[in-house]
C-alpha cells in the first residue's frame, strides 16, 4: 500500500484511538489538514496555538487519556511552548505535532522556520524531528507510548513538509520496543514491607497524595488504604479529587494556601506517606522543618522525584496504582489493632485544629469571591468539572469547591499559567460533552486567552466562565499588600473590558452580579443557559487568600483570616 | 560546596543527533557542573559513550544520575568513582622551545614518556597521556619554560575487570 506522510499520520492517529485534535493550520501543514478533513477525526479550530495545547491538556485530564494538537511551523510552533511547559510541569500526556519547513531547507533560516525541537527540549518529556517519511509511523507510535506511560508528559513531533507529502510503501510498525525507556511500575516488595511495618506502628500518620495518584488512576486504591488504616489525607493542588473532599478523613489541601489542619498535621505526624508527589516548594515551604517529626515514605514512578528536595526514609519506585493495590493486599492480613481507640487522640487533635482555624471569610456588603465558589459548589452539587485560571481565583476554587472524584479539577499547578482555564475547559467539554464544565477565572487571567470564546461559540460548547472580578491581578496585589507595604504597582487592572458585552460580542451570553443577593440568581441563570456563558461577579477588591504561608517559611507559620 | 568531590560518569547513549544537547541542556538547566565531557561512538555504531566528569556532593550526584537515566536516549549510566577504574586524558602542549631549553624539554619528554609530535622554529608540540596527576605534573614543570597553548581531551575512563 502506498501512502503519503500525511495519510500515515492520520492512520496512526486512528490506531492510537484519537477522536479529537486541537489545532490551527498554516503553510507546511496544509497537506495534513487536507487528509484530516477526509477522516472522521474531529478538529477543533482554536484561536491561538497556546489555547490548542491547554485544550489538549484539559481534554487529557478530563478523560485520563492523551490530548493531541496540530499546528504549523515557526510562529505556530512557538505559540505552543507555554502550553507544553504547563503540561510538562503537571505531567500531562499531550502529543503536539508541529509542521516544519522541508528537510532541505532546515538550517537555512527559511520562512517560518524555528528549531522547535531545540526550543522545547527542556519542557517536553521527549521530542522528535522526523527526517523521512519512513520513520514517521513508528515515531508517532513511540510518541504516544512515551507520552502516556511512566510519568506521563508532553511529546512533540516535528514533521517537515516534504515528509508529509512524500509517498512511500507503507509498512505497519511493530510494537514499540525501546531499549532506553522502561519505566518501573511494580514496586519492590521489600520496600513495601517496610511501609507496612511503619503503618503498623504509626500513631499519627498522614497520607499526602498528589497528581500522580490521579494520573495513575489510583484514587480508589488510595481511598481504600486511608479508610482501612484510618489515615487522614491531604493532597497537593494537583491531587485534589484523589480522595473525597467530603470524607471525614479529609484534611484539605496542604502548603502555601493549605488548610490549618493539614499543615499542622504534616508538622506533627509521625508517619508521612507521600504518594505521587514531587515536594514542590509551594507545598513544603522551608524544607528543613517540613514533616520533621515523621518517617517519610515516598512512592513515585519517577526516581528523580525521590530525595530531590526532601530526605526520605523509605523510597518506593513504582506506579501509584500498582503500589497501592499491592500495599492494600499486604495490609489485609495485618492486624492494626483497635483503630477506633488507637486513632482517637490523633483525629481529635486534628478536629481541634479544624475547629479553631477552619477555612473562613467574613461576609460583607460586597460579594466575597469565596461565597461565589461556595454557591457554585452547592448549586452544582460538587459534580461540575472545574478548570481554573491562576491567582486568587485558583486558590479559592481549590479551597471552597470540594472534589469527591478525580479528573474533576483541572488547573495549571506547576507552571501556574494565566490563560489556562478557558481553553482547558473547552478541552474538557469536548471530552465530556454531557458534563457541566466551569472555568473559575480572574479578570486578569481570562483576558490572556479570551479569544477562545470564539472557539466555544463556534463548536457550541456550553462552557461556563465564572469571573471573580476584583479589578486586580489579585494574587500579586495580595503579596504587595502583605509584603510590600501595599505598594500596588501595576496590579490594578484599569480599563478592563465589559465582560458582559464581550460575551455578547462573541455570540455568547453575558451576566453580571454586583451584590451578594444577586449571586445565586446569576449562577442559576448562567448554569442553566445553553451555550457558553460568561458570568461576571464584581467581588471585593482587596480580599486575600488565607491561610497563607509566606514563601520559604515553615508551613506552620500561617497568616490566618 | 561541602565535599564537592570529583565524580566520573560513564554514560552509554544512542548515537543520534541532539543527544549531546539533551545531556548538556540537563546540566545547564539544573545548574549541575561539567568539568569535562568526551563523546565518541563505541564498537556498536548505534551507541556512543559519554565520559563526563562533574564536581558535586553525593546527593547531587545521585540526582544527576537519575536525571540522566530519565533522558529517553540514555541507555545506561555508570558511576566509575568509588570503584576500580582506569582513567586517561591526553593533552597537547605547545611549549616555547628556545635553544637553551630544548635539551631540558626533551629530557622531560623522556622522563614522562610522552612524545614530541610537532617541531616548529620556536616551539615543540608535546603529546602527553595519563591521569590527572601526571598531566598536572608536566604542565607545572613546563610552565616556567613557557607554554603557548594547550588542548586537553577531557577524561575517558573504563571499569577495571577483575584480575
Ligand atoms: C502568564 C502569567 N503571567 C504572569 C503571572 C503572574 N501572576 C500570578 S497570579 C497573577 C494575577 C492574576 O490575576 P487575576 O487573573 O485577576 O486573578 P486573581 O488573583 O485576581 O484572582 C499574576 C499576574 C502568571 N501566573 N502567569
Ligand atoms: Mg483579578
């Protein structure tokens, strides 16, 4: 069978089960688009290539599968970099296809040529420049394999124009065999036995779960472990949903904007079971004092995460799901004693921390942003897929929306990129057409990829955008308030557009609430209006996110409401 | 840095374009140090050996090894330091060879068992192979005579096989 490179690409995508691609065309990918049009793969035309990658990221997180992008060379490729960097930091499987100038022009400073493989080397899990059509099929297979296996991540495949146009005799590639890449899924049994022994004797244990638990689909195994051994659970921002946010053992999020009880439990626990995390500085604060009374167990599929920032007593390299399932099995035959009695002092202590310093805010005349999120949680019964922008809006979403299930909270954790939420919501909505998808946004961030409203309208995607409009780059303003004597330099967003009119200009619905008593009504109306909706909540301008641990301080040193 | 010792890493990689830049990018991006780096193909034409010398404390070296292993094109990483290994480096030294010094230079060449590989009107170029200590020794002896320039290969190394 003779096929062109473009035909091979589409064939391979179908074999990988790809149903949706987020992209933007250009000169060197017209041939690929020409073939794409003939296939039944859906192409979502974004309005900016950064949006394509965030959408693919949101799609991947909502489905637990791989997101796919297709863009042109040069500016199309460079526009993807921020999206790729975000997916890389959060270990999200995305495959990005970039067009490239023909092989014979590479290195000539040809029109719209950039060395995108060079540019993205440090922010992809791996990347490829495909030099001949013969290499294309197996390269694509490897790209998907690398993206989704082990610790997942973005993979970029750069395809020169002549590679997609050349016609060759197609030979189906065999199964992927890579001598250099073989992630460890099965944990070492002896290490696991040590974990069991530690669980047996621990009086004040804490489980600390991260995005790795969600990525490896280990949430139910984690819940089983926590309930079996009666261990309270905290998570990172990326781990929200890995454990039910309504379970009595739930401690809330850890870290800079973590709950009081979570940070205190971390400081006082005697066993700290870290699972699928990488001890980011926003989690640990000052590392020397972090969980300093505990034996730390660290389970992760990526050996480089272990002992990178924090010394660990028992390292376990393995997939979270495999490891937790095996651990649960081993624990079945272990006598943990009378857990009701054994855990009582510890759980009582945690309860005391919770009642003295719960998550809280003061209701006033103005709309409090936390109130909007609380109401949203109530009205959606906690079942919406929530994406966020970055800043205070993101933290309030994390604090006041409670996630019972994985894959429901989609946020740019590691990179913290403003402009993530709307395109990510579009990706999630494509993945889950029947679900309610809400982007909790800030007035600053939403303007960074607002053009994707056109995508939502064109594709008739009913994403709902909830803007917590404080007229500020609020999180930066908060730092200026707390640590820079209120010198609000360049954080006041004067000249914001009228978001209601803007929504209408895009052909969507726009609503606004100015007073607390309007919040519920606007939410109800907005959530029940078909098609994309922007809800503009004019909130308290100088509200701060609490608790807050100043950067670099021990996480027990919290500024409280 | 406390006990920032020298570590010799022997890294087998796929012999492909871009692999070296992945390795050097890893070191620059994460602030690791490279003292020297040598790359050449092995007897298997699809595989190259990178010999890399770094100065770092033990925890950093552990992290370096893991990060290298994580690179998709890296086949294997061995740390040679701490085990028995042979280490060699070559240096070409262009030394000022005024007539009154020639005899002394040649005597040193003889003692150190190195070679004069080029003779110019006023210079000798000497080839020296050995370990770090030997190279340092001859360089410091030749310094007062006048070294014009040198070129070093960087260290290459292999495990010693059991006797
Ligand atoms: C692309 C990008 N640029 C700059 C920042 C730095 N930054 C972090 S939060 C923030 C303010 C965001 O403002 P807004 O979207 O209004 O959210 P708020 O904090 O007010 O809820 C800024 C500028 C960032 N995270 N991402
Ligand atoms: Mg704002």
